[in-house]
C-alpha cells in the first residue's frame, strides 16, 4: 500500500502565532492584525510565488520588528511539536514495507529545516512539497503531480490530511482519504486497519 501524509496537524502540530509574537516590539499597535497579515500571505510563500528572503523582509516590516532575518526564521520554524501517536504508526507502516510519501503545503523556510530538527522524516521515501511544485492543496494539479511523479495508483494510496477541503480534493482524485483529527487518533487507527484489510477494488 502507498501513503500520502500531510505534515501540519498530522505528523507535527504547530502554533505560528505564539512563536512569532515573541518578535513583536513591546507596546506595538494591533499585534493580532499584524500576525494575521503575515499568515494571509503564507499561501504565496508555500506555492513558491514569493521568495523566502523577500517574505522575511516584508514580514519584519509588517511586524515593525527590529529582529534580524535569522531571528525571524528561527521563530518561524520554532512552531512544531511532533505528534507521537502518528509517528509510531509511521514507524510501523515503514517497517511493514509500505511506501510513504510526504504531501504538504509547506515553504522554503521550513524545508530543509524540519529534516534537520526531526530526523524521523528519514522514514519517508519521497516528498511532494508545494513550494517546489508551484501548486498548493487543494488544487488538483498537486494531487496529479503526486500520483504521477511517485508512480502511485490512486485506489492503492491512502491519503491523510487534517483539512476538509484537501481531503475532498483527495477523494476527487480517487485517493482513499481520511480527515485526521489530532484529538481522535484512535478513530484514524480504526480506519487504517479497515483500509489495510480492504482490496483496492472495494475502495470508494
């Protein structure tokens, strides 16, 4: 069986605002609005439409921050916490010989940093990263890219993502898809067990 794994809120939980807020000057006006503006352009960064250095410079300006670009990058990356139940599942799937591919809306600041910070990503056999592909989920092009470039058959591929619109796009692409909830991992395990016992011809 093949697997496409989202990263955020599946393999790694994250909290952008708490980390970035540390760079806001004390007493700066409209702090929440400033952070929201940063995240509003995240899709541009994750689709590769804006250069990472340009984004960092723009973001520091929006924040009114005197932090260095290096300090911003550190705060931008210091948002992740591993979801250990899912990593245990990944280890078991890899040991059983399944093909595991990362499938993420992500940016050139977080990659390759996450590989250095979390060496367990070595368990994966490949990756589809939005900023490299030029498309982001739920655009159909990135699903087609994942299937074609990794030699995957949709009805033999299980796709796990936390966002409903991405999961719906996965189903439209023929993938056997599950909307993951960090707080309901046991439900995912039950679905996974049923899928591993099911032949592709019986899948929806």
